[in-house]
C-alpha cells in the first residue's frame, strides 16, 4: 500500500495563528480520489490513502495522478469490475502514525454519498478515541465532492494550516468553503452510473442516439441532474454555464476519466473561449471514479473562495 507523507512541507513547530491556543501542527490526509500528483502531494505535505479497485479478482491500489497505468485497457478487457472504499483499519493505521509523530490529523474524503470512505474515516477516529487518543486531535470532513473539487479543498487546507490556524478553525473554515465550490459532470453512458448505484431512479432518460448528454452536478455531495445538452460543444457550454459569475475569474479544474481526450479538449477550448481570464488545470480522474462514472466522462470543478 503506497502513500506519500511529505509532512515537513508547510509544517513548523507549534502554531498560534488565527487566534488559536498553542497547539500541535496539523497533518492533512485525503483519499486517492483527489487528483494530486506525487510531487504536488509531497509539496503540500499531504498523506494520500489509496482506494482500491478489482478487475477479475485482481486487486489494485489506486495511486497518484498519472501513475495508474493504462487502466482503460484493463477495464475494457475485464469482465468483473469492482471498487473498494478505504477500509477503517487503513485510516486508523495512518491516523495513529501521525498522532504518534505529535501531529493533529485533518482528513478530507470523497463525498459520503458517493463512497463509504468517509464512514470508514469516522469509524477509525472512533476506534482511536476508544484506544485513548484525544478526540480534539482528529477531524474528519466530508468534502461533498471528489476529483478536482477535493483537490481544491486539500490545497485550501494547506493554505489555512500554513497561515497558522489550528485544527478546529481549519475544519470550520473548510466546512463553510465546501459549499462555495461546485463540480459538474457528464457521462457517455448513463447505464454505467446507474449500475454503480449512485444514480437515483428519478433521473431523466436521455436518448443515446441523438447525441444528447445529461449534465449533472454534486449538490451537498449527491448527484442532481441539471439539463440535457446537445453535442459535445453544447455540453461543454452547459457545464461552464453552471459556474456562478463571482467564481468565473478563479481557476477551474477539468478532469477526464480514462479515455476522455475529445471531451476534455472540447471543454478546455470552450473554457478558454468563454472565460479567458480563468486558469485551467487539467487532470486525470483515476481508475476508481472512472469505474463509477464510466470511461470517457468529464467534469468541471470551480471554487468561489480565494486560494
């Protein structure tokens, strides 16, 4: 099981910023649905705990962006495909290691409405409290998002910790700021999402033979349909239209899931055309979320807070 633990990045001795009392430095933990590259995770001092996926009985650990190999081919050639949330024991082991190193622990996870990973982190915290660890040294946050949206929150967490805020204050600020960001997406085949169990029965039917795509968003972590768009260009414009006016000069993250090159290129082109002042980050979404959405899906994440 591979993780990064660049704990010295941005972390100093006991801090007093933001009006908090002197305290331990804060270590940041996230799951692998966050679209971080290895070098960036090390720079941010972030520990990333892997989610897993299973292809025809072979278990794989999801790792850093661009280090997951040709998972598209693996999926195409596989017959039985499954994913796994991070297990409670994996989080407990990581939290314990950080606590023993005299850190407080801030853990941000993929939306609890998309995965059991948040629940595993909460149970790990409860386990360690029963073992005698102080509750105030661990904070678990349901990000309400994933992929580029989770990366936004992780980067914001690092900024707040570097400014000297303590665990309680950082947690409060992040829980406020998760409501000031968004992530919208579209998929090439709704059946993949339905089979994953994340798409409710009330979602509208979209004729697959008319080049129409359902645009969806995560609203407080759950999937909500927004509109039906025609063609890839129309779909890209519909995704961009969901960004509120006040967030349109901030950076956005375009994430492709597996072989989504055409959709990513179209979306990046339209963002550059419609929002020329916006910085665009392009990410690969990794195998776990790609399995749930379907290879070829694309998402657009935005934020309405200063990084």
